């Protein structure tokens, strides 16, 4: 290892100054569950490591009346144990509670999951469905970027080497909205057998009033599934909405994954994922007061 | 080199560490606390599980310098004045141990679970142990041991109350 300098970060400001000083030589370490493995495999060889796991300002979940802001250093366990995520946000809690093992959830952070940008990062589809925005800071100032755009144009929007991901913010789901999450395959399973779907659906008098759908491991990066949204918007939940969703997602996949060997398998796999997500929307709906 | 301060099993330590060291290297190689085992070295097997600031973690995925200021419990910290912890006793009595390599990690995961949820269901115990692999046993005996430990811990509390 080439590592020769380490810092116990004590404030956001201090970390941003260290990043400015060391730039590409430095790496942030939060839970370490991705980066320690990467360093040992020789995939990453930073000269400087800056630990952010003990910075309190990064590990807070701020709950306002209409919005929630999750510090980048919040762990999966912290999120799952926080009572502020009402029943209609169950999809986010479900995604976090299915990550790795208790030990991984106790250390792994939401910020690490996003900054690491793996296609199979589980917290990302539900956060995209919620319209989450990232708050990113450096000594040059702060900027915000929509999580959905972040992955679309990672080259333009991705973290620069002097930048720190500070928090992830979103509006709370409304009373009549439900966030679902469904997942297929383990993280280490072959890429072909992995996929996740998260949906935020608002229903009014039995009609799908608003809908956001996001997927993980179905494309090159986590993304919105706009065609699925279009196919379901305005429909009655008594219609055959599963068929509509399956047809439109398969059509998008046919274009996106044309010629890939994974396509035939994934075309079938998403049927059960969409079914689970829609079923959850209905089950959860009965628990949310309408 | 760098000096860090931490508490391990209720003892204060000031130690010089190499910046490249992981917490498991500090525990085993520097401090001789070899009860914590290294299996996979990549977060999959749980043999290296310890309790750090109240939560179970894989010590193979923590850099030693990150433990600066932390409070750590390892398997060596469980016995009390020569008496085994009730969880250790339950593992022995239930015959939950074969080769033993995974056991320190399993016992620490059991402790972390029971510290937070004193009354877990069998399913919750299984989930609490899901980050620990055992190549010898079928996990059922470890779950039996956890259930027995729950009883011991309750009795212990009653004994404590009775002695007042
Ligand atoms: C056994 C095992 C099982 C796993 N299972 C899952 C799973 O089921 N689902 C899943 O999604 N993931 C899984 N992971 C991957 C990993 O646990 C997650 O991606 C986790 O969220 C990473 O967070 P961390 O805090 O540990 O990141 P770290 O390893 O500390 O950092 C990861 C990367 O992000 C950067 N970074 C971290 N925080 C910031 C910040 N605030 N600002 C800028 N850069 C930052 C670091 O520099 C590094 O490059 C698993 C990992 C292991 C070892
Ligand atoms: S050695 Fe740490 S999890 Fe296997
Ligand atoms: S007893 Fe041998 S690995 Fe568990």
C-alpha cells in the first residue's frame, strides 16, 4: 500500500480543506465497507485517507415538516432504526434493511453507497424515486444535483476530487403516496441475476395520480424508468396495470440492452419485480390513511 | 506511525499504529488479542466481528486509525473475573462449537443482538447471525445457544434484583 498519511476528520470544513490540499492523492473513508476491500484488492491506492465516520454533522437525519435530509455519514442501521420514516416510506427502509449483513449495515453509509456508484447500490433507486437531491461541498462552495442526473452524467455531475458529499435531501412522501422496493439477486451474484425496482405511487380515488419509477442494475446505472411511468399514469388500479408496466419496461430494455446476452433473462426477471412492487403499493396503501 | 487512544475491553490503550493497519491487525498482531479471527478479509464471513461503539462490525473492514477514540469489545472482554459470559456458557452447553473458528464472531454477534433486543424471536436471532458464516455446524445449535443465553441473562437480572 502507498498510504502514508491518515486523518481523523473532525468537521466538514476541515475535511474540505484537507481535500483541497491533497486532491487526487486523498480519499474519504466512511464505513470502509467498499474502500477497504478496494484498497486490499489493489483497485485503489490513495496516499492519504480522511476518516469522516466520527463527524456528527454528517451523521444526522434532519426531519422537517415536509422534508428529510440524511447526512452522507448516516449508516443503514441508523436509517432503519429511525422512527421518522413513516409507513409510506417503507421502500427506503426495506432497501436499507436488505443490505449485506448486520455488521455491514452498522458501518456502511448512504453517502458511501452513492459516492461508490456501483450499479447494484441498493439505496439509490428508492432515493431516485423520491426525487432526492445531493448536497456537495468543497472550499469552492456548495452545489446541489438531482440524484437522477448525477448518474446520467457522472462525468459532469460526479464528485470532483476536492468535493465531499454532505447530505441527501427529499420531500416526504405525501399521505396518499407509497414508496415500494423490490430486489432480485445478491450483490455478489452475477450481474445478470441482479435487479431492483422502486416506485413512488400516489393514488387518488383508485386512479394513479402520480408515479415515479426507478431501477437498479437494469441499465448501466440506476435510472428513472420514464416509459413505465407514462404507461401507468392516470390508470385505474383495477386495470391490468402489471401487464402495462411489464410491456413498457420490456420495450425500454429491448432498446437499452439490444444484443446483450443478459436481455432474455432480465426481460423475464422484471415481471416478478414489477409484480412485487405493485403488490406492495397496494398492501402499503391499506396501511396509509386515505 | 501515529499514536491513537482507544478503550478495549474496559482498558485504556495508547498505541502506536502503522497507518496501513486495519483494526483486526492492531488487535491480533500488535495487542495479541487473537480471539478475534480473520477468515475472508472482505466482510463476508464475520469471523472478525467485534463491538465498536455499541455496534457489531467487521474488524477487517475498519482501518486501525478510525478506532481512535472508540470503545471496543472483543471476545476476550466477555469473561468476568474468570467467569464465562452467559452467552459463552450457553454455546458450550448447547454443543454449538465444532472447529470453533467462527465462534468468537458468532458470540459477539449474539451479544450485539441481545444488548439491543433482549427478547428476539428465533427469526430475529437468525437475522442477527446472518453476517457470520460457519462451515461446520448448521447454525441451529448456535440459535439454540442464543435462546438459552436469553434465559440466563433474564435469570441473572432476577438474581441481581433479589440480591437487593
Ligand atoms: C459483505 C458486503 C456486503 C455488501 N452488501 C451490499 C448490499 O447488499 N447492497 C449494497 O448496496 N451495497 C452492499 N455492499 C457495499 C457497501 O457496503 C455499500 O456500498 C456501502 O454503502 C458503502 O458505504 P461506506 O460508508 O462503507 O463507504 P466507504 O467504503 O467508506 O467509501 C466508499 C467510496 O465512497 C467514497 N465516499 C464515502 N463517503 C463519501 C462522502 N461523504 N463524500 C465523498 N466521497 C465519499 C470513498 O472515498 C470511497 O471511494 C456490501 C459490501 C460488503 C463488503
Ligand atoms: S475476516 Fe472479516 S468478515 Fe471475514
Ligand atoms: S464451528 Fe467450525 S466454522 Fe463454525
